[in-house]
């Protein structure tokens, strides 16, 4: 049976987080509806992931998969494959829960859906707030963060952090918080290195977790994306040298920069492939070659939020504007309130 050993990164508070985890965002289909029909496949994928050595799951209230994540962990504990303390679970507070008390209640609800008695890490999903109809609520993320701090003080959560915070937002949070964030989860990919933000996080001892690390490499619709594509001669040649795939090179490259990754796959071979990056080193010459792809390209931009308060990215030209998909406001049961 295949088995991988995934090393840990240490958070500033002494807690350990596996350097590579399993992402549980199923995404939207062609009609921009949530791919909840993939939930059974996700469960199978996560069961397999634990069997081969994954110990870190990245989920969110918004992904609607907390019950599935909880089910898988409980089953593997019952089977004696893992103990609770061997598994690292991250979840996130969604944008309609940004008032201090709502953020706290959201964490309690996540605990209930996960069926756990503590969560390893809770993040503010975005610095932006909106109500259940999608209207900008303009709530200060400092207020939201206080809800996370309270949950941590009360033992619901071991570590807290943020996601999609830009440098200015992170700096402001750092000067106004009691508990320093342990993590900033952002998109970092081969053509979006985010050098300034990553260096800032490093200097503050905040661990960067990269989401959508493959960027346009695995997105067939991103036809106009800048290089590289998986068949890029440079990646192909380097892959041959190390006997690794383009996606493995990307994950390893990020790991060598001290960045954790959380690739998502429903395909067993890829689940194994993604975690098989801890047995080689990309040499400094090749690191320099890979760095040349950096061009600040963001593969998935939530442009529909760009007029919202605290939108973290650079705004784009209006001609590209698309409306927020309705499904971002609807939850699993069809109601626009919650998933249970
Ligand atoms: P990823 O970059 O992980 O890519 C996932 C896609 O790549 C899937 O279509 C998958 O296909 C495919 N894939 C996975 N592994 C391989 C491989 N080895 N070779 C070729 N194709 C591969 O994208 P995500 O956007 O899902 O990001 C990962 C996780 O990050 C999410 O699941 C979520 O947990 C988190 N996230 C957080 C965000 C935030 O705002 N904080 C935003 C976005 C994501 P298949 O499944 O068919 O194998």
C-alpha cells in the first residue's frame, strides 16, 4: 500500500500544521451552481487521503462540506487509523457572519457540523462582509477577528488566522489584535509569487498557506492565462530531470519557500502524486528558472466584489465585470441562510 510522510510546519504558537493538506472546495459547475453532487466522491477521496498519510483538511462553512469532513475523520478514528490529535482541521467564517457574535456562533456551528470538540485553525475567509442577500455590510474585519479571539479563549479553536488579507489589512490587524494571526491563506502560484506579502508574513512569523496553487496549470478554461502550461518546455525538461510532474514541481517549489499547500483532487492517482513531493529538492538554479514565471497573474478573481468595502486585490477594468453567482448566496438546503 502507498504511504506518504508529510512534514509539519510550526506555527508561531508552537502548534504543528502538516505542510501539505487536502482542499475541500468543490467549485461551481458550468451553470455556476455548487458541485454538491461531487460530495460522495469527495468523501471517498478524503478516506483515501487519510489512508495514504494526509493529516490536514482545509474546509470552510462556505464549502458546505464540513459534515463530510467530520464524517471522514470520525470514521478513520473509529477504524483506528488516526487519533483526533493526529489530524489538523481548518475551517473558515463566511462573509455573512462578520459581526463579533455571529463569527463566534459560526464557529460553534462549524464544530457541530464537523462533529468535533475543537477545531485546529479558524480563518476569516475574506476581509469583505456581506449580508445573506449579498449586500455589502461594511463590517470592520477587526470586529470579526474578535469573535475568533473569543472562540480561541474559550477553547473552541487552537489557532486563528485570516485568508485573502492584503499587506495593509494584515498590518492593521497586527496592530489591533490580542492574538496574532497564525496563518494568512492566500493564492500563491508559480506566476503569482506575492513576494512582498509572503516576506512580510515570514518576518512576522505568520505561516502562508497557498490555495489554488496550480493556478491556471489545471484550469482548462484559463486559455488566455500567461505561461506556464503543463506542457511548457521548461517544466517538461525540469520534470524529466527530477522525475516529477509539473504540478509536483509547483508544490515542491512552494514548500521550499516555507509555504504550505492544500491541493484538491478527487482523483486517487493525483491525491498520491500531490503528496509525493517530499523526496527531492529543486536546486537553486531551477528555483531561479521557476521564479521567472512570476508576473502577478491571479487565476481566479472575485471581480463581483471589487466595489465592496475591504476588497483586498487590485481593481480591474469594468468591462470584465461579472455578477456574483446566485449560488454564492444559497446554501445546501436551498435556503440562503445556512447548511443545516
Ligand atoms: P487546486 O489548485 O488545488 O486545483 C484543483 C484542480 O486541479 C481540480 O480540478 C483537480 O482535478 C486538479 N488537480 C489536482 N491535482 C492535480 C494534478 N496532480 N494534476 C492535474 N490536475 C490536478 O484548486 P482549488 O481552487 O481547489 O484550491 C485548493 C484548495 O484551497 C480548495 O479546495 C480550498 O480548500 C482552498 N481554497 C481557499 C480559498 C480561499 O479563499 N481561502 C479559495 C480557493 C481555494 P480533480 O479533482 O478532477 O483531480
